[in-house]
C-alpha cells in the first residue's frame, strides 16, 4: 500500500499539471513537518472554520493543513488520555477508517470548545469520546495494525471483482518519518489527480493559453 492513497481526490480543474515531488523536496518536507510536529503542544492547532472535513474532496493545500492539525490533535489525544495502540496505533494515518473517526472527533471537539459554545459542550464531547474509543478499538482490531508492525486494512472482493492480494505486515521503525512520507505522497497524488482532471475537462481542440 506504500505510496497509495485510498481516497478520491478533488477534481477542480487547474491550469497546469503539478510538478512531481523530488527526493530533495520530500526530504525538506519531512524535516519541516517533523519540526512542526515537535512544536505542537495543544489539541491540534487549527485557525480555520470549524466544519466537517471531507477527505475525498480536499485540495492539496487544504489536505496539508488538515493533516498537520489532525496529527497534532492525535498526538495530544493519545498522550493526554493515555490511549493504548489498540485504540490509536502509530500508523493510524495509513487507515482511512481511523482517519475518518479521528478527524470527526477532532472537529467535534473544536465545536464543543469554541468560544461562545454551550458550557455543557465539553461534557458532551467526553460522552461521545467514550463511544468513539469503542469504535476505534473495533477498527484497529479489524485492520490488523499494531504498535510495532502494520498491515493495510483488509478488503473483501465481491463476486465479479478482481481478487485482492493478501496484505503483508511491515515493521514500524519511525512513526514520524512514515507520517511525513505518507502525507507527501498524499499531496502529490491530489496534485496529479487535479492535473489529470484538468486535461480531461479541457474542451477538444482548445490549446493552452487560448
């Protein structure tokens, strides 16, 4: 599953195809992201509007901001509440079902703690957090990801579909480096998808710049 992103991407046309991420750019991105994560100390730094996140439709820039905020939130969440890897595993970012659950929990907390919100909001969030932990346990147990090794979430082929090859476990040696590489690949895939959409939606015979 390395290098693959299991979501659909935004198809808003762009003028020019994006440039692929080079090894040098990836190294710089990983270093900058690691530095940012080291500085994060709160429940996900986020200055944008509080609204649901549809990961399938995010642009490259939107996805980068959301990844940074979500990773900060997850780091804060697991350390503040002492969550074991059976609830939040190191490579949660490689499992879309975990990303969706944790992202929903993040935006829900932002809404409950937003200035001007109801004073009972924090209590409501903690009640929903208890339910979310049970769902996370189920997702993690089903996916097969662990503290020191990871396996892509199992998928089942329906009749008439190509068979899905068995997924292999891989060891986890550096969680932050894996996260940075995964996000870089995700952003590159979104950029490429937009470029393809731009080429396919351009009227026949239309030349660039016309």
